[in-house]
C-alpha cells in the first residue's frame, strides 16, 4: 500500500496498520474510565475452574458482563472435568486486533491475554489472521470469510446489528420518511445544496451535518464508507478497484465526506453530544445524521445514549427521538462473533471452558436477553422483538438489502482513499508547559513533558499533508518583556510543509511557570472562530496537566458562554471544537469536560502519563 495522508508514525502506526488489515477482512471520554471496562468485580476464580478471559467490543460489554455473571457458578459452567469462570474486559475491535497481532503485550491496559475475543465483526478476525500470515505465523481466529473453506470451529455470531443512518425524526420526516426510502445519494444531494435544510423548508436547521467515525478505528465507520461506495456505483456486491477509480465515484465520496461535522474514534461522542444538546432544545442544529449501528438508536431513544447505564442512573428519553434509516442502496451487518482463540497462551482446558460459555450465550433464554439489550439474536430459533420495534425508531423488517463484503484488496483501497477524500482539518495544538509538566511521568526517568512531547511528535503523522496545523504553548509569564500567557511557535499552515519544524519546536519545550487555562482556551477558540474555514474541521487540541492558576482570569462562566456561541446551530454558525486532554493526576477533568461539552467535542483522559501516546491517537481520530 502506498504512503498516504493519515499515515501513522512508527510508534503508533500499528494501530491503523492492523485496522487496514482488518479491512482486508470486511464518548465522550477516553478509555481510562474503568467503570465501563467490565470484568472488574467478578471476584477470584474458584479453585479448580479455568478462567475464560474475554475481550469484547464496547457496545456489548454490559450485555456480556451480565451474561457472564449469570453463567459463573451456574450448572452450565460445569461439565465433565471442566469448570469455567468468565471475566469480561472492554477492548475496542481495532485495539484488540493490534494486540493479538503482536501477542497481546499490553495486559496492563487491555487486560489478560484473552481466551475468547468478540469484536464487532468477523472481519476483524480475518484481519489478525492476515497480519499473522504476512509474518509467517499461523492463524489464531477461526472465522467465516467470503471465500475459501470454513473451519467447523468457525466463530458463531451470537448477535447481529445492522449499520443505519440515525436521524432526528423531524429531519427524516422532512426527507419523506417513513414512506420514502432514503439513502446516501439523498445525503449527498442535501449536503451539496447551498440552501441546506432551507431547501427542505427548514432554514432554521442550517446546513446538513453528518457525524461519522474514523474507519481506521471504527467498525461502523468502515461499514458506512463501504456502503457509500456501493451507493456511488449502484452495485450491491463485487465492488472492484476499477469502480473506486471512476471520477464520479470519487466525487460522490468527497461530497459525502464534505458534510462531516468532525470524525471521532467512537459513535458515543456524537450520541452523547446530541443527547446533551437535546436537553436544551438544540439537537437539530448539532448533527443531521450519524452513521451508527441499529442498537445505538434504541439505546438513545431509551435515554441511554452510550448504551452503558451507571448504577442508579434513571434514563430519560430525549425530547427529539432518532429514527433508523436503512440506506436504500443497502447496508452491512455487524455479526459479533464468539471467537475461541487458537493462540499459544490458550490451553485445551481453557478452550473447553470457553465452549461452555458459548453454548450458554446461544441458549434461547439468553438470546432473548440479547434482544432485550437491542441486538438481533444470533440463534435463528429466537425471534427479534421488543425493543427492536417501530416505537423505538427501528424497523425489524429491515434491512431488505445486505451488501456483499468487497475482497481484501478493494477494502484496503477504500480505507486508503478515505484518507485522501476525508474532510480536511484546521487544528491548533495547544500544549501546557507549566512547571508541573516537569514532574515524573513514568518510572524510567521521563517527565510528563518528555512523554507528551514524544506523543505529540508521533501524532503529527496522523494528519494528512494538506491539513493545517499550528503550535501554541502556554504557561504564565512566558515572556520576560511583557506579560503573556501563551506563545505561537508556528502558525497554522499545511502540516506537510512544516511537519519537521513542528517536531523540532516540540522537542525543545521545557517546563516553566503556572497554568493560565481559561485565557489560553478563550484566545485559541476566538482565533479559530474569527478565522473560520467552512471547508475544514476547525478545532483546538488542548493538553493540560493542571487547574487554572491565572489570578487575572478566574471566572469559568464567561469562557463557557463564549465557547457555546461557536457551537450554536444555524447557517451563520462557526463551530469550533475544543478537544481537551486531562493529562496526569493533577489535571482538572471536570472543568475540561465542561469546556469540551460547550463546544460539542469530547474530553480525553490520560490520568497515567504513560498512556498519552494512545490517547493522542484517539484525539486526532476526530480529524
């Protein structure tokens, strides 16, 4: 594959490389949120039982945790000479694919080496096998693929959910839903109409805005990008490299991407932002449509936008519900396979124990629990039912047309092209150089600033050459000649022309004084808003390791009011997103979260400075 925009630097390249290989087979807060991880309170493994560690994709961690608790200690967990005890860990499909390809080196972050892996799609299993084969190693994930012999032990899907275009109901109705079929072609027409929603009689909704995740990381984004290409060609299967090269197909893809609000690592960012905007009556001016899985529409309409309910949380349905549009051109299914790994660390006893849990989750009663969580059952003898009903904005009789998965070379080219066709970015990177950044960041002698500098340099490789990137640092009294709280080291300019200059400037940073958080946020936001480019994603990436320490600016409320002014809808709006990173244990995540929410962005947490490299990959996935 040729070098392209969005190519990762060496230290993070494997994240996307593995996902690209995955392609060869088929929110708001970063991952330090342990309450969402699953598997944290199962207790000790009973004597004589084999631990069955599972790595599962985020959208189903609550369901699998529930089923594991029901299974552990039950009669089904025991058989002749076998006793199983299941522990669930949330690991995104792309991250798990990377870890498995490398032998699962990061047990600290991603949990013990899994016996069972359940990504969102079987395609991710083909990914891992492909990457291992390229290095002369045997396959470890028995999955059914589009061609060739299928192992009798091939992973079974234990639940299904189709990709849909989620739209606020009034917007879908303005396009003729439910009587009129809607697809990606309709989105393109609306995105290219200068009148925006005004062409449909609703100028108050502003331009058409699409929410979409990054197909290098997200299964739903990968599926949506494949579906877009099928829509552009009029095909439903056998998409070819020649199809992708057609000028009108390229124009179609670029047109759809041009309507993107911003990208993201997960759809939860968009759904949480939409839900928060809905509470204040502004959902129709945040996003017009979001490419998600059907289950997410059900969760959102039940008042649970991220699909994971905190203890004691009382869900409140949104004021404006979403409806699921099943693209008339066709869509893809996420099959959620139950993969018992043939990895060197998986003993025969662990495999036998895993098969007990596999049989358990496919039982009719447990498949009905699958349905209750908003998934379609993997057991064909169990019918889909509530909550997969029209009252929740979905249609159990859809999709009528399931698209064929293109062959590996075509899939690789699709993701390659997305890096060229995606909406361009205009990003001001703002780095805290206050004195506390000189504190230890790990046990190997690196300071917090050392780790942040290396991660920031690596992250530059995530931008494509024409993305505009600038560098600003902040701390109190940076200048000896005048009181200033920040300095622009390099202006906004195409990163391809100054990538090495930015890296050199970053490497030379040293810790200085205090943390003027409010001032630098206000001025950075105002600068991008005043020089706004409607053809780009305009955003600030703000890394801070402390609380506001500027005695000249101590009031957060005026800042939040200013930030909200850029996130309000309407055709005259100039949305500038601020993506803060709460870095280290002394950061102020509560304030940074409010800053992110005021701009309809997301806050990311790197409480452990050693995780900053991974977190920056997630942040830059928004562009």
